[in-house]
């Protein structure tokens, strides 16, 4: 038979497993509520100057996309809502890329994690790296609460049209890019 200490250990293990299972289920089934931050002080302002490396280490200035409608999406490999949003971003790039729009992903993650993630979940749009230890890229784009995913819509003249905190739906992306 089990001793009292064995029963205690078994009980604690079952309790820990139950809490872990509940937490995992809750995180997977309850994505963060999306918040459109139309009141952002960046709306109508020029896109801030921001240069970030791609996965090959080449620097890209976000200003190089001027003349195109740009949907900038900040994400991380560990962010479940980000992963759930990515197929819609791929479809948006497929649909609107020929019309002059572009989706740009900014991964707030370590390059090795991003490369491994993209090997399993490839995308058809450029990915830049915003170092996670420096929230500068995120904050400059208006994500002052550092929530992910976070998206910014930039007009072809370089002005910020909208920001969105949380995962976007395919319909929201279409409305943004079809403007």
C-alpha cells in the first residue's frame, strides 16, 4: 500500500496536472480580445524611422516600403494568437500583394527561434527581427502595452492609418488592405 507521504505526493501531482491542463486549454481556446486602438496618437502621423534586420542580417528601413499599403504585424514564436493569425496574413499577402500592398512581419523573438518557427510554418511575406530584449520597435509603432499580436496599417504615403492590438480576423485584414 501507499504511505501517507506517497498519497500526498500523488495528490499534488494530480492537482498540478489538472491546473496545467486547465491553463493550457484556457490559453488555447480563449484568445485575447482584439482591441482596435483608433485613438492612438500615431494615427495620421508618418511611420517612425525604424531599421530592422531580416533573418540574413540585412537591415531594412520600413520607409523603403513607401508607395505601398503596408500591414505590419508584430508577433513572436511563442504567441499562440500570433500563430492562429498567420494563415490569414499569408492569404492577405496572396490576395493583395499583386495590388501593391504588402504584409511585413516583425518577430519580437530570437532569430534562431524565428527560423525554427518559420521552417514549420512558412510565410510568403518578409520577416524582420525586432530584438525582444529591446521593445523599441514595438513601442515606436504604438504598442506601448507590448501585447502580441499587434498590427499597424500604413498608407502608401507613409502615414499610419490604424493600429490593432490582438489577432485580426481575415475580414479585418481585407478591410484594411482594400481601403
